[in-house]
C-alpha cells in the first residue's frame, strides 16, 4: 500500500487495519512521529497530522476546536469503512485528543495520552504570557536556534535532523497555552467511554505529579511509565513508546 500524503498529514499502512492517529506536541510537527510511523505502518493504518499553527499549517491560528476538527478530518481519510481509531497524542496533542474524543467518541477506539496530565487552567495563563514575552524579547529565530541545539544534544543524529528539517513553530505557543487555560481536561476525561492509557516519561516531573488525578478522572484508565525518558518520551525512548502503542493497537484490534 502506497502512502497517502496531503499538505498537512500523511497516511500509510494497510487499508482496513486499525487506524492509529498521531498528534504532535506544541511547536513540533507530524515529523515527531517518524519512529512510530516507521515501526507500525506494516500492521496498522498510521496517520500523522500537523495541527493549526504548526508545520504545514503554521500560517493558521491555533484554536482547540479547529485542532479537534483536523483530527476528525484525518480519521475520515484513514479507515476503509468508518472504523474507530486509536488516537495517540503527546503533550498538546494529548489535550487535542481529549477534546476530539469528548466531542466524537464514535470515532475513537481508545486514547494513548503521553505527557498530557498537567492542569493548565492557571498555568496556561502564566505560560502564555511567558511565551509572548520570550517571543518579543528573544525572538522566534533565536528560540528555534536554541531548540535545534537542544535537539541535537538529546536525540540520535537521524532523529534530530528529521525534527530540525521539519522546523519548529514557537510563534503558536501563546495561543496554545491560552487555549489550554480555558478548558478543564479532567472533566473531558470523565465523559470519554473508551480505554485510555496515560503514558509518562519517568523524569517528566510535572506530568508525574498530576498523573494520579488524571487517572482517577478516566472511566477506563491505565497508567504506564517509560524508564529513562523525560517529557519527549516518544523520541527519547522510541522503542519503548512504540511497544505501548503496538500493544494497545493489538488489544483494540482483537475486540
């Protein structure tokens, strides 16, 4: 099966297999999921998208509603006949996945939410102001340069260069944090009648501190920790992260 590509999403894998939809974190792009797409596209219908304000959609404003709508549109392209999808989100992508699943549970077989336990209702307002000031004082180009340096120091060369080539969009962050501050995501979790795996890196302290409260809000929740990883767990420990996605996908496929 040849991959399907559009300006803001990619789809690969066998038609009719369980769709897995990957949603990236803030300032990143769908290239964040390169290791998982490569490893899982033989067995699953794998899709990854750029959110509004990011990647191929960098010129668009970020709104949570339009981000959730983007997930709906990609799910419509991924399955052969309306199959529910496993939706995998990291950081911002996890919050988008919650918003989408709460609005469209009929499209979702399960959720894997990585690094998405922090409650941003207060923190988001502070983070939005901090991001706005950083962009004004430091400038986006310098912030991107620092990010590229950090990525080269923390990731294997092939993964680092893939992310750098795709680019980073820090200009979206004030709007992202502002949107996250407006929503009670644990209240959304309480409404989602699907299996949910909360997956955090062992060194991701903000999300580790909040994970039990998020777990308690899930109707069908489980929690797993990736050893040796921080917040960017899908790139820091890609094999371990992929194993969790594969196991959940296989479990959902067998139902």
